[in-house]
């Protein structure tokens, strides 16, 4: 069992991960409307990953004897000025999530909750990957934004992304 505070904070993170899924689904819709189905596919896959992250924390709370308390999920933004603005939002959002994960790690360390600290290390590493991917895509979209041919090529590249559930389902 973990502290009431840790349980509360983990529940907040479940909500944050589910919100991330909503945000990326909203971005997928934006890209569908903008006739960029590959970009939309990338966002749909990203949404699936975020929902999986939320469920990973959900399951952990239960495994530790806690109770999951689901809150309302705020409605996400639905429009962006450009594909670049959307991917810059992805990067900013992932940096925010990194801060939330780091805060959870800080709490686990302060409370000497070694099990939760260990569990959260997967998310620490995941956020490095998430930010790296977002930075890479911001760069690609910047380079492609003034060329229809490059945008089409990038859209085709993003269409090939498929959802792969994490191998480590136990944590």
C-alpha cells in the first residue's frame, strides 16, 4: 500500500494520461479535416499509447491496494493554425507530462516509496522517447511546411506508424 497522497497523485496522472489521449484524438480530427490522413494516423496511434499509459497507472493503483478515482476530463483544443503549430503543441504537452512524471518521482522519493519509484522509472524513460519523437517531428514539419511535395512525403511516412502495446504489461 502507498500513502493517500501518492494514491491521489497517481489518480491525477491517470486523468492527465486520459486527457493526453483526448488531445491527440482531437489533433487526429484536425488533421483529417486538413486532408492529412498520415498525420491523423500518427495522432491516433499516439492517443492509443496515452490511453495505455493511463491504464498502466490505473492497474498499478489497484495492484497496490488503492482505489482509482476518475475525474472529468477537460475538453481539448480542437483547432491549430498549422500542422507545425499542432506538433509544437505536442512537444509542449509532452514536456508538461514529463514535469508531472518527475513530480510523481519526487513524491515517491520523499515518501521512500521504492516500489512506486521503480514503477515510475518506465514513465521517465518513456517521456525521454516522447519528447525526442516530438522534437524530431517539429523539425520535419518545419522543413516540409513550405513544400507540398515534402508535406505529402511526410504524410505518407506518418501513415506507416502502427500501435504496438508495450511489452512490459505487468508494471
